[in-house]
C-alpha cells in the first residue's frame, strides 16, 4: 500500500512536527513539513502531495495567498487543501459543514483523530 | 279761583320734579293748600272730586296725594282704596285731610295705606312740614327702589354672563334658579330644570353611587353643611357626557340652611388636555428609557468590541500552542497502550486542560463576533427537556430537585437550537453552582401578553412593547442570589461571581448575545421573597415573528 503524501504548511514548527508524528504513526502517510508560506508552492511542486494542510495566518504569507498560487499551478490546482485556523471556532467549522469558500477548515486545536478522519474524507474519493 | 286747569300744568320735568295732588270738594280749602305749597317746589295739581282725582292720578302718577275724607260721591277712603289697588298709583303716598279727630277714622285710614293725617283747619307750618317730610321719604323710597332695580339687573347680568353653570336650590334641594350657562351645559330648558330635585337629576352623574348622592345632599344641605367640591359628568339629552367640576356652598338664614348655590364648570377640554399631556409624558418616559437602554447597549458594545480585538489576537497566540499540545498528547497516547499506566491519566488530565483553555478562547471569540442565529421553528419545551437531560447528572449529584411547569402543548417558535441549548445549559449550570447542594431548580414556560408595567420593569422596551405577545421562559433557583450591587454587571464580559477557575465570566454575556440574536430579551434579578435568582427570557412567539 502506497503511503499518502501530505504537505503540512504552518509557521509553527512544533505543530508541523506533531502533525507529522501523528500521521506517520498510522503508517499510512508520508508527511513533509514546510514552515514558510512563501516556500509552500515550491515545496508542493517538489513533493507532489496528495493533500495540503495549510495554516491560514502565517507571518510571511497568508494561507489564502498560498492557496491562490496553488490554484494557478496546472498540476497542483486539483490537489485538495485543508485549512487550519486559530480564529474560526469549532462551532463555526461544524455548522458550515467545514466549508468556507469551497475549502475545508479545521479549527485549532484539532485532535489527531479528527485530522486523520478529515484527511481520509478528503482523499476517500480519489 | 274757579276750576283749575289740571293736565295743562304737567311739565316735562316729571322725572326730577315731584308731584302733589290736592283733592278736596271745598274750593277754599284747595286754595289755602295750594297757596301754602305753591312755593315749596313740587308741581301741585288739584282735583275737586274723588273721580277726578283718580283720573288725574292715573295720568300723572303723583308722589303725594292730600286727600279729603268727606266728599260727595266717592269719599276719600274709596279714592285711597282705588289708588292702592292700581299698580300705577299704588306707590303714591296718601295723607288724609280730616276735621275728624276720631282715632277710629285714623286707624281706618292707616289701614287703607295712608301715611299721615293733617287736621283741619290747616296750620300752614304743619302742612308744609308734613308734606316736605313725606315728599322726602317718597323720594328716598323711589331712589332706593330704582337702585334696587339697578342692582338686581346688575346681579342678573352677572349671573347670566357667567361661564360657569349656576344652580340655586332651596333647602330641599329643589332647583329654584338656573343661569343660561347651566342651561347650555346641561342642554336643557329652564322649565325642565326649575322645580326638579337637583340631587335626583338623572342627567347628573357624580363620583359614587346613590349613597354618594345622599352624602352630597347631606353635605350641602344637612345640619353640618359646608362648601364642598365634586367631580361629575353631565349627561346631555343626546347621551353625550360632559365632564364637570362642581362646587356647592350652602346659604344660611337665621342660623339654618335655607338652600345652596352650586356652580359647575365644563372641564372636558381640560381633561382632554390632561390625557394628552399624560400620553405625551408616557411617550417621553418610554423614549427616555429606550434611550438609556440604547446607551447601556452602546457602552456594552464598546466593551465587546475591545474584547473582540483582544480575543482575535489572543486566540491566534494561544490556539497554536494548544494545537501543538493537543497533538502531542494524541501522539503520546498512541505510545501509552497499557490502560493501567499512570501516564494515561496524566495525558487525560492534560487533554482536559487543553479543552478547558480552548473553551475560554472559544467563548471569547463567540462573544466578540457579530453572529447571526440560524433559526428554524422548534419546540422550546423540547429543547428545555433535552438540555435538562444533559445536566440531570449534575442535579442528582448536588441533590437539587427539579420542578418544571411547561406550557401545555408545543411552545413552538423560531430557535437556533444549538445556541439555545448552550444558553439553557449555561443557565442551569449557573443555578447548580449557586445552589451548591440541596435546593430546587424551577423551569417554566408560558405565552404572555406583555403589559406596559412588565415591559418597563423588565427593561425590555427596546425589543418589546406593551401588548406584544411573548414566549416567556423562567428559570429560578434557590441559591445564594447575587449581591444587588453586582446585578448590573452580570452581563459584562469577564464578570463572574464564581471562585477563580470556576467560571470564565463569559457565560451570561454570551447568553445575552444569543437571546438578542433571537430578537428576545433577558432579565436577571434576585427573587423577592426567597434567596435565589430568577432569570426571565422573553422570546418572540412564532406568529409575532412572522409579521
């Protein structure tokens, strides 16, 4: 079984590390960490992820801007993106079906189990 | 001297000049009298017989008649009786001329209305003195009666010009006088009123019933009668009522009450003005309250705004570390497989701590955000049942009994069910914390038509008006209550009466925000007779929400 490739983009190195450890502990994922929004596109082109976890608020480049760059890439534009946000509350992500502007949102702090369930959901149909 | 020309002597100055009529069949007597009186001043007329005297008197209306008693044909007594019998000549003063010294004749003469006697033969001085005196008396009488007439006319004029209605009643309460204003206000004719009993009048309604009328009659006409004032309504023939103020004063004669004067004034215009004034005053009061409320809300909103800015910043800074801790715990849990390991408990406690910190941040964000309720028709009673189910364990644990009094049938209205559940659980948990142990939680719902009093007292005038229908949810506890001084602040963010670490101070702020999203209102006060708090939530009813 080939491992699913996940690119985790967040300026918090601690968080990307925890995401990697939790996802890799399942044995089903291969995770690459990226702590700079500005490098996210480059990393994605290089890594060719099946799914991108993207922090909304990063000091060097907003998550939405990164997402816009990805949309313009002929290959990456179809890659699913799951946003991680500290500002949107859990109730809001739940009541809007976790979709804002066509993207899936997860509110921090997110439990590993929820994150994995969300990723599986996004990749399920592919 | 011959037959004197009688009527020819009539001059134009009859008003100013007095007239004396001399009546005697004896020409010599007439001449003596005439000469005696000629220079006195008054016009002097003479008649030789009773019949002639009467015709002259009718024409000239003399002030004084010197009248011989013994005359052929009509004698002096008869002439006197005739003069006194006719209105035109009745006021003439009659002095009999008599040779008779008989007291009986004099008595008879006085009985017929004579004022004096002059004895024959005439003493010039005596005649002059008596005539002068009686002319003077006569003039004074005339002046007096003229003055009386003038006075009466003036008084009548005053009474008739009064704007107030005026009734005079006799000692029995019968109307003996009504002025034109009284007729105008009552809409009745004089003959409808005069002779009627004022206190039995069916057109007069006074404060109080029949006994009130008796009291009034007694107060005005009874032994201890004194002036008094009343309010009442005058019923006009068409049925229209005119509000009146009336005042009555008894009048006494010889120490007894002989009647009363009652004046009344049409005050309907003043009353209307009073009502308009009151309406305007109420409207002013209401807008003042609304203004004050709006001001409170503005202050609150300003607080919330600053909280909101703070919250967004804090959320970002705190949630990232929380996310790391959470996922760290998750990672460690996978490694800690054996259930008996104390490490499992450590991780569970840490996870709880993360959840708690997250709740605080979430509360802050909820509070700071302009949120919209996503409402759909739902049964409030059901939501209450469900929420109570969630705190049942807490109630049992703290030995709190539950008493519900929910409106029969569904209490359906537009609700954002998850948010209302949040509100209810928050309020129930507040009650549990306030009671501590052993107590009663009472929950009721009912549909109420709001009165102005309730709207004012509850301070919900910015959302509801008098006459609006509201679905009212009441939650009371038997806890410690809230110090009066702190009541005003309970809806402030971060205000809490709970011990440190027990509450975020956000519950009631969020609660109110949610209720207001539903276009409802919340009121919190200490119970009046027992300790504890009563929270009242006013929600729109489903039908009022449609409009």
